[in-house]
């Protein structure tokens, strides 16, 4: 059983449009490989840190997933913006996981999650300054040299804006992708959350990005508390985010799209329905 899309040309950065996928979550391990369980799912995204250990059921599930789906790796612990020296142990483990899974690409977040040897349980945004940009460009080049795989960074959801920032987030991302020759994992929900929280125009943000660098898109749900929106990945994608997704595709063309649902995880059938809606919107855009 293969759910890839070999008929689709490879448009951006030499990387293919994989179609519409979901994250490989423990709650769905049994249902995914049952008859009809993978209907409409073109690829799987795995959280890198969840599968770095060898052996046990996770390793068996990963081997089975690789046999049936194109895979991509998405990490949360790279801490690309930290001032600490590169964590070669982590990069070695990630490279070994790449060897086992042969992912189409590897991604992580534009943030830092560690400092002074301490690892945090959160993704902390960077100031959009020339100094931070130079630092991250160098770090991304080092990661690409280590992994020898296509590498993407994801735009973060954040709840503060630094007074020290010297450029917009879109300008920072554009310069980063160009100078480091990396791709962008565009989280459309994060764009919506940040723009609502900080009073920006989400469509203007999309317009300011380098469309040719958008290799993958994330869609997710959030918690709208009225005075602030919290990015939770714990609910259905809302209509305004679906609309922004369509607007994005009008500028990028077809892009590998993934539904993220990490909290209050529903049945696989619910996740497939969200995935089906993403596909329908992409087909309507054309």
C-alpha cells in the first residue's frame, strides 16, 4: 500500500509536493494500518525526538510507516537560535534517524529552547535583528552540513514582540531562507494567531514571504480566548485559517500540507476529515 503522489512534479527547491498528510501519533498506530485506515493520507510527519531511540514498538511502527508512506522529520529540540555550542550528540542522533527513515526533508522551529546548558519545555522566539539573523544563518548551514538533507525552518507562534527587532518577521524569514539556502515550513495557523494577537494583516504577511521557499504548510486549531489566541494544536482548523490557507496556495501553488493535532487528539477518522478538507481547498484553488 503506497499513498505517495509520484505523478506530481518537483517544483520548489527540487522538492516534491507530497500531497496531504498527518502526524504519526501513538493514538493512531493501530488504526493507521488497519484496512481503510490510511485512506486519503499521502504522507506522514514524525516528531524526530519520539523516534530517536532504537528498538521497541516505536521502531517497529516507524519501519512499517516507512514501508508504506513518504516520511518527513519534524523536530522540537534543535534550538537553532541558542548561543550554546551546537549539540553534536543531538545532531548525530538526528542524522542516524535520517538514515533509518530516508525523509524527504527535515524541519524544526525558528526559536531557541535551550541556553547555558539548560533545556526548556517551550519554544522561545528570537528578536528579528541583523545579529540574530547572522547567527541563525550560520547555525542552519552547520545543520545542513551535518545532516546532508534538505532543511526547513517553521515560523513560530509567539505572544511577545521584542522592542529590539530591526525588521519584520517576514523580512527575517526571507533573508534567512535566501542566505542559508533553506526552505520554509509555513504554519498558516501561526500566521493567523500572531497577526490576530499583535494587530497585523495575515494576508500582507503571506504576500511578503518568498513563495518559492515554502516547501511545506502546517494547519492546526487554536484556542480563541477573546483577548488572546493560544496556539494549542487541540481543535479543528477554523474557517478563517482555511481561508488564509487558500490565499496562501494562490501565491505558492501546490504545497505539501499537514494537519497538526497534538492535544485532545481525536480519532483517526476526524483527522482524515480535516485532511480531506485541506485537499478539497487545494483542488479548488487549482
